């Protein structure tokens, strides 16, 4: 009788488990006694592991033993801390920590010498560790939607960096170290507190996309006009009244753009002094001709 009662209880428990909330994949795997390595996916390019949207408040310990992982996605959880053990995953090429509650990154992130792509957007960072500059292969870095107001000077060592997103932070000026990043082709500083763009912007000779919308910028530096590679310049929602006469030198800007995704010159919602508003409405060719004539007759 006792044995039969136990079997009935076990059946009821199994039914309850089946009807209950589904366990996250990694918990399910471990409870089933499977090897954590079974969670890894082996693709054409990378060995990857995704623990996105698992409701994690801390990282599982088994993670730091998966030394072969090259692409790790821990985004959209509730992580408050990434432990120093992160440095053990020295084969990482892509790391996504976006959409968590991180207030800092461990210094050991500098041990990830193969890292090329890092997302730490939508967190609570106030600063970035100087050790990140040891990741010399880093090509893409997103720190958007944080509380950062400055970058370490050591960032000048990130000479391979091509795309940098610092939007929605607390920068009052463009950090000086950025002007040393000559490989940059994408720079997003929208929705900060910038009041100007330094003349040193001209050193970013490969810049193709430059976004500084929604700041407090009052004028554009003449040196900006010498970045011949620019294809998208977004200065929407600023305090710009006049434009540099040499703006017509930016020949890769094809149009006055209105859609945020379009290439061209975005200059809407600025208090442009007359006759600039009417000239802009005529299109980019009309604007460039106006500025060229203005320069020749000045």
C-alpha cells in the first residue's frame, strides 16, 4: 500500500512539473544531469551560447568553465555584476551584456584579447574600465543608454575600433581619446549634453556616419567639412543657427535627409538664421550652391 501511494504521489508531482512554468533552457539542462557543454551551439564561424531573457540575477558558475565559447549572449536579464571569472573566456569574439543592471565591468575584461564586438548598452554604467583598452582587436563597441560622462585616455589604444555608439549618456564634450581612433567609420553621440564639436573631429578621416542629434550644439566646426568620407551627418534637434561655408565640400552627402535611416544631411529642428531655412527646403544642391556663393563673395 505504501509503495502504491508513493507511486501515485510521484505521478502527481510529474504532472505538476509538466503544468508548471517552463524552466530556462540552461536550468533544465543541468537538472536533467546534462553536461553544460551541451548548451553550446557550433556554427560555421563561432561556438556560441545564448542565455538571453532568462531572468537571471547572477551568472551561473558553470559558465566560466566553457572555455571554448566564442560568442556569448547574456542580454536582457537582471544581472547586477559580471564576476572577474569573465577573464577566463579568453576565446570570446562577441559578447552581449546589453539590457541588464550593470553598474561596472570587471577589470578582467582586458583579458579578452580576441574580443571584436562588445555590447553593454542599456545598463547603469557610470564609467568604463581602462583595461578595456587591452582588447586591441575590438571593432564594435556599444555603450549607449548608460550614465557615462567620460572615457579613459587609454582608449587611444583601440586602434581597430570602427563603430562606437555612445548615445544616450552624459557627455558634455566629445572625449579627446576618440579623436585618436582613426579607423572609426561610425560614431553616435546623440542624446547627450554636447555644446560643441571640437576642431579635432577632422582627424577621424574614415568617418562615414556621424550622429550628434538631440544635443545643445550651437555651431559646426569648419574642420568637419574636411572629412570627405562623410555620407550621413545628423545634427537634428540642436541649437545651430549658422552653417560653415565649406560644408559644400562634403560631396558624399547626397540629400537633405528626413528619415533617420537615410544617408545625407539631417538638419531639422534647429533655429537656423534666415535665409537658411528656405534654402534648406530647396534641397542639398541649393544649400551647397548658396554656401559656395557666400564664400566666394565674402
